[in-house]
C-alpha cells in the first residue's frame, strides 16, 4: 500500500484465502443495483429504506464517538426536523448531513480532494466542536498534535496511537486522495479493500482536532458508492461496530503493532460488512413476510372489497404510490362513482390520506398503513 507508518515503514496486506472468499461474497451481494428487482423495495419504500439506513448510520457512528442521545430521541429529531437540543444531537444531525453529502459526491462521480475532505469535516463538526475555527482545518505544526486514546478504567487514558507529525499531513492527504481516486501507482486494489484502507488511512493520520472517526467511516461509504456498491446505501456498518467498540479499536492496534500488517483491519471490516448485509437481508425478508401477513388479513375483512385490496397491495409495496379516481376507474373497469366510493371508503377507514390536487383528489398511503390494517375491526371485536 502507498500508506506508510510514522517510522516510514510501508503498510501491506496479505491477501489470504479468507480475504478473497469474503470479497467474493460481498461482490455477489453488494455490487451493482442488486435491489432493483426486490419486490419489497419499490421506488417509494426504497427511498424510505435509504433514509432509514442513513439515520441509523448517523446515530451509531456518532455514538461511537461519544454521543449520548438515545436512538429513539435522535431518530425523532431527524424525522421531524426538530432542532438539536445538545451537542450529542448536533453530532448526529451533522453526521446525517455528511453521509447524505457523501452520497451526492459518489453519484456525481467527483474525485476526492483535500478540499472535499475539509468540507466534509466542517459538515461533521459544525456547532459540535470546542473551537469553531478547528472545523475543516488540518492541524498545524505550531499546535499540540492530537493522539488516539482509550479509557483504562481510571482517570487517565491509555495512549493507543500517535499519528504522523502535522508537517507531513498535507503531503499524506494528497497521497491518500490519489489512492482513493485510483490515481496512485499501486496496481489493482479490490474496490472494497480500497474503501477499507481509506477508512484506516484517515483514522491513522488523524489530521483534524476532532471528528476523525466519523469522517473515516464517511469516506468508507463514499468509496463503496463510488465503486458502484450501491447496496452500501442500505447498510449500517457503525451499528455493528458499536456493539463491540473495543474490538474495533483492537483491529487498528493489531495492524500497527504487527509490522503495519493491514490484514487484521481488512479481515475485521470485511466481517462487519458481511454482517451488515446479512442484517439487511433479514430485514427485507421480515418486510416481505409482513406484507404477506397483512394481505392475508385483508382477505378476511368484509369492509374491504377486492378492488380496494388491490389498491392496498400496491400501497404496501410502495409508500409513495398515489391513486386518482379516474385511474382507479380505468384499472378496475368500473364506473366513476364506484371508483370514487372505493377510494373514499379507504380514506374513511384511515388507510389512505386524501389530498386536493387542482380540481381532483389524490389518495396516498398513510405512514403507518400496516398498523392501521392490523387494527381494522378491533373495536368491533
């Protein structure tokens, strides 16, 4: 690897069978737009899943760095656009915005530059850093260099890593960007390995006063998305890292203390990615079963006819679906009055929301459609 340690020793990776096997499985599962044909991820639900994944990643990544907000409160803040109430919530909001920015950069196929990294850092730490002047600024030679520590159970902290001198940071940042963009003369590096090394590199150099961990994980997502691993949009890697933060820290330490052998860190991160993919598959399977269960439930409800069940089946699979009376009339080959009665009936049951659209009405799925369907007729029971 073009990355060198503070003593000038090059980092390297031993591409053992376990690495290739894991990369092969990730390629099969995550390369390309593999969810395009997933029936439970229609256009509307797809966007909702991405937003949900972004929220979970923003929360977990911030909690890894010390944010103390509860998941429920943080999620409520992001979903309702409530202003953050403290520094922890500000960290989570910033992380959400940074990851969203990373998605845009990857989709626009923009190269990584020092300026882009500094911009992302500003987004990550605005209003959540001791000195606002430190936002988006690489450390200078005339200031005390930050170092990585780990609590040892006392009032002191154990120093785990001393990063390179501040005078080296501009050159190391240029080299990192060249590596990230595939411009350095390093031969073929598997895209997933490149993303993992980029994650390690930023964390190792620790160029900023604060927020380096969050930034490193954001760059990992940028690299994965830039290499067309679009499933990464749905993965929440930090939520898995947060379950065993000490193991995450040790994967850095093992690499540095074993002659700069990145194999330790790469293997650990590959395992995390595979676990995140497995969690996503489990979630999608649960959503498929949920839709099937609700559809079976609807079949036994006398207050919903077969045409209305067809509307609800579409709504369950696509949260952004909308229905017009004229469109429902044509699809079901019924009179306008019958189509109107169908959609108004679903609105009266609380299953569709009715919005005026010019001279006509548009009917949309309610956000808690599944729960509303499950609650049908319970009052009578």
